[in-house]
C-alpha cells in the first residue's frame, strides 16, 4: 500500500486469524524496497526506506526510479560529451594528417621538378622551353597517381623521370625529322633526279659518232666500185647489226654511270637519315640542306654525263670499215674488195665498171667502120 504521495504506507497493518475462538492479533509489516538496474552499466537503485517519524513528517527521498533516470541522463550526457570530444579530436587529427600529406605530396612534386630541371640544364637545355609541352604533362600524370594519404608520395616520381621525358622529346623530334625526310626523299627520288631518259640524249650521240662515218665510207665504197649492190647491202646489214650491239653496250655503260650517280644521291639521303638518328633536343634540322646537296650533285652529274660516257667507251671500236667490207665482199662473190680496192681510193676502177663510151661505140657499130 502507498500513500497519496506515492510513497509506501508504513502504517498498514496485516490482520490475520488468531486461532480457535476467532481471536487474532495485529502485526506491523514493512514492505521490501524495489530495485532499479541501469541496463548499460548495471548500476542499481532502490526506493528509500522510511521510518514512522519520516513518514509522519512528510520527508520523502527520491525514489529508485528517479535516481535511475537521473543516472541514465548523466551517463548519456557524459557519453555524448566524450563522443563529441573524440569526434573533434579525430577530425582534427584527420585534418592535420591531410595537411601533412599535402605538404609531403607538394614537396615531392617540387623536388621532382627541380631534379628534372637540373637534368635538362645538364644537357644544355632550358627546361622552361619544354615545360608546357612535355614536363608539366608528365608531372601531372605522376602527381595524380599518388594515392590519398600515401606515406611516401615521392615514390611516384621516379629518379629517371627527367631522363624518360628527355628520351620522349628526343624520340619525338627524330620521328618528326624522319617524316620530313620521307616526304622529301621518296623511294624513287634519285631516279627522278637523274632519270633514265638521260640516256636518250647521249647514247645515240655516242653510237652515231662511230657509225655515221662508217655509213658514209660504205656509201663511198659503193660509189667507187669497191662494193657492188649485193656487197653494199650485206655490209649495211653488218653495219646495222654492229650498231644495234653497240647501242646495247653503250646503253649498259650509261646505266652503270647513272647507277653510280644515283648512289651519290642516295649517299646524301643516307647521311641525312644518320644525322636524324643522332638528332638531339635543341638542335635544328633543315631537310632543305640535304635537298640542295642532292640537287647540286645531280646537276653536276647530268652536265658531265656525256663526258663520263665517252670515257667509259674509251678506245672501244664497235665496228670497222675492214670488217664491213669483208662482210660485203664475202657476199658479192669471188671479187675481194680489199685486194681490188680496199680503201676505195680516188681513181681506182672496179672490175665491174664498164666505160660508157665503149658501150656507146659498140651500139653504134664503131668496131666495124662503115657498117651500120
């Protein structure tokens, strides 16, 4: 039983039977105090016990439930304060760690930049000229590869990074120069500069220089009776055959000269490619230098081609008048043109020649005077 104020009523008496005769006795019993336990930390509270005087005086103490609620409120507040303090400390540490990491990351970037600049200067190059095009993109790639909170961000910047960048620049300028050369010096460049048509001008001249006089000499031999028509035609056939063979041989000599001249042009091209293969950053490359060298050499070769072909022919005789006359004589019969009139000299008379006056007299009957 509780009082109207909610406190236990200590005046409650228990009445019970007193045995036979229905008699009984009055006994005062104090109730057991209630227990209240904090489910988190196990703290136990009980309702207070009151004496008769406390009850009569109305001096009530907080109940166990009130005390438990107060404890829970205090515990929760303390936990919240601790949590907030821990969160603030964690955030502060995280912010500091991030600041420290950013500082290490930026220092690694700056150190790598300085190292690369030193490598470029060692090669006699101004790194600022390659900053935007080559160095900065490489640095940004490596900077972006650093994982957040990496304890060693400098590892992202290889000690060979500067050398690697220089190698890339070198490869790039060599590739560009090679492309320029390939556009200028096509596979047929030497043949275009020194064409096969060069032979069309000089080979016929070289052939004619030997065979035109022979042709005239054969005609004279026919006129002077050294060769009759049959022999003359045979000699002409031999002349034509020798001329064709000579044309073939002289053409081959000319082609050899062209090949040598073209080799000189190709040597210039090879030299240009070798220069490109050793081209370094900071060096200028002008394909026009090699183009001019090739064109100047080709001009010299073409202007001297006729003389070179004449020298190549030298003292070679592709046909002789004696061979031609022999060829004609062997066809025209028993008459030996060399024995009768080998040179076709002026005043010589062919055995086949008939004096026109004799013929006229015979027709007129001059052998028998007075007879017609």
